[in-house]
């Protein structure tokens, strides 16, 4: 029963990770890391398929090494700030503190991407 739940959770996380590659605001790497966790504990075959996938595998490898390509950094920061800007604009009439909190969290996220994650050449991915 636990194995089936983990496989279902891994499949769901994989689907959300794929959606996250196309939808701003929905993370890709976080869901792929969760999928990898669930598959590693339930199905070695599915875990291997995920890790060796030509498009999804590099996300997992780079995340494990705390690395991103420059293009990924630029894309993620642009998507993050587009989402923050839209959210701040929507909630600015309802509360004064909401947009401020969003900007502070955005600055923290930007700091992590710029200073905690190493930039690697695109040909490695």
C-alpha cells in the first residue's frame, strides 16, 4: 500500500514539475526532487527513468550540486519577479503589508539564486 502511494505521489510530483517548466510561479525543481524521493523509495525503475531522462534529469543533477545555468537563473528570476509584481499589484488595495512581504521574500529568493547557487555552463546540462 505504501509503495502504491509513493508511486502515485511521485507521478503527481513529476506532472507538477513538468507543468512548472511552462507556468510561471510553479516550481519545477522542487517537484522533481520530491518525485525523485518518492520513486527512490518505491520503484527503482521509475527513479532511474526520471534521473536519466534527457530533459528532467539535468534539473535533478544541478539541484543536487546546487547549480543552475545562467539561462535558468535568468528565466527563473524573470518568472519569479513577474509573479511577485502581479501578486503585489492585485493585493495592493487589500493590504499595505502584503506587497512589502512579497518584495522582501522575492529579494531573499533572488539572493539565493544569485549567491547560493553556482552558475554552470549550458553545455553541461
